[in-house]
C-alpha cells in the first residue's frame, strides 16, 4: 500500500509498505478523511520524537472498517468509524489507574506516527478496536470527524485540566485549532469571560464565534500584564496553555489568581526547564496549581464529544479553512501545516 511518511528528520515522501496485519483485538481501517497536525510538523521538522525512518505520518482521521480481529465484538467490516489520536491499551495498569494515555510508559498511548505507522496510508491499524473506535454519526462529515481525533479532545482536555467552572474568567494562551477548542469547551462549561491570545485574523474571528470575549496579542506586550489590566489587577481564575514556548508558564503563573489552575496541552519543544516565578507563585504558598497532560482517548470520550457535534452544540466546521479531495493532496496539506499561512486554521483531505 501507499503512504505518506517521515523518511528521516527533516524529510518526507511517498513510500510503499505492506498493508498492516490485524491482531485478534485489532481493526484495519481504510481512511475516509485525514488531517495533518502541528504535532506532525514537530515530529518531522523538529525531531520531537527522535529519529524515525520511513514511518507513515498522521494521527487524525476517520474511516471504514476493512478487517477486524477474532476478539472484536462491536465493530464489523463496512462500519464507518471515528478514532482518536491516542489509542491506549485499555487492559493496562496505567489505564486502570486512570491514565490510559500513559499505558506502555509516559505518553505511550500515542502510537500513531510514533511507535507505528499513522493514518496517512491506504490502510491503518487500530489496537484494542472495541476500546478505541466509535461509530461515526451519519450527520458528521468525514472532514468534521477528523477534528474529533485530536483538536476537540485535546482542547477540551485543557479545560478539564484547568478545571473550568461556572462563571470563571479564563485565559486561553494560543488560539490555533487546539486553543480554539479550549475556548469552545470553556464556553460550554459556563465561563463568564474568555480571553484568547493570538494574532491570526481568522483565528481571532473564529475564537469570538466560539465564545472568546476578549483577545490579547502576545506581540503587543506581555500577556500577563494585559490579562491583569483586563481584570483590574485581579488576574484570571484559570489558564489553558495551547501555544507559545516554555516562557508561557511564567506568564500563566503571573496571570492566574491564588487558588487558580493552569492546564497545559501545548508541546514544549525548547529548553531544559520550565521556570516558575517564585514571588508570583506565592513564594511557594500561592495555591496556584500547574498541570499538563496528553488527552485520554477512547471510545466513551469520542462518542460523547461526537454527540456535541452531531447535536449541533459544537460546530467544528469553522476550523476547516483548507479542504482537499484525493490522497495525492496529503503532501500539500502537511506542508500548509508546516508553513502556516496566516489564513490557515486546519487543512483536511477527503479521500
Ligand atoms: P498553532 O500553531 O495553530 O497555534 C498556536 C497558537 O499559539 C496560535 O494562536 C499562536 O498565535 C499562538 N502563539 C504563538 N506564539 C506565541 C507566544 N509566544 N505566546 C502566546 N501565544 C503564542 O498550533 P495548534 O493549535 O495546532 O497546536 C497547539 C499546540 O498543541 C502545539 O504545540 C501542538 O503540538 C500541541 N498539541 C498537543 C496535543 C496533546 O495531546 N497535548 C495534541 C495536539 C497538539 P498566532 O495567531 O500569532 O499564530
Ligand atoms: Zn494532532
């Protein structure tokens, strides 16, 4: 089969590979749509996972079941399915402990385009099919379903990590597609005010549609200073970090109130340390919680998040700015994600 792969750090191209083998608990999927992610860019051009050779890229997609293993109970050939970017081993100790995303070691639930070939192939493999697939509702298009693989669950997890409550004032640092989904999730959770941080006009417009009440530009001064000014010096209740570098932690700690929580879903690509400002952290006693995590994945979560889209409570189509038709456009879509033209939010390829 044909696939679009990372050949080595900094280099991508089309390759031929064997169709993946289906174990007893697994499924083989023929994709209906795929979407490249900022994480694919980190993987290839920043070597975020270390060296990988001829590994098919991609972890955002949906498709049709082409084969199932003998132990798979709920899915059969021909079913249209969604699948999350993170596909844990649900019988692992880590999953039983409540951290399925770390089954098989830290971040071990992230298998696609990490430990095995990803979804940018004519077929892809899903482990633990009953636990990791979900039926694709008829009124969700394949392109929209791709947003349920990663952008929705990751952005929403940021809001879970930050523990957003009714009436909270929330700062969302970064309003690319992940941050936009944090804005939407904070709004669904009943935030009273949502301050988004970003500069791309398209993202700002869509952030306002998802519920952002204020926008800050990180290019026009310190984020924390601007957030403090907007809140009469009080600070915000919760911060979600979905963009920027390691320096965002310093900003987030300064911007959040005592008792507040910072939830990070951003990939921290540079530097050896994250710095926490001593005084603004209450000299160690400020009750400012810092947390960060990979989204959990799994069928239950996919079904629930999918129901928000199928019921019309969440419109993910606002993020789909660049649409392509046909397998051959995968390369173009990935390079768009790398070059990030200012009108881009998310590219998607329907197959
Ligand atoms: P984008 O690059 O599309 O968006 C990044 C956002 O951060 C933009 O709004 C950008 O603003 C803003 N930004 C850039 N620099 C700064 C800065 N110095 N200070 C504050 N904001 C800044 O990324 P995505 O939304 O696609 O992804 C966000 C992050 O989430 C990535 O690092 C990605 O790897 C990670 N991720 C994590 C996952 C997880 O499971 N934890 C899963 C998927 C992604 P501007 O408008 O100027 O561009
Ligand atoms: Zn992704």
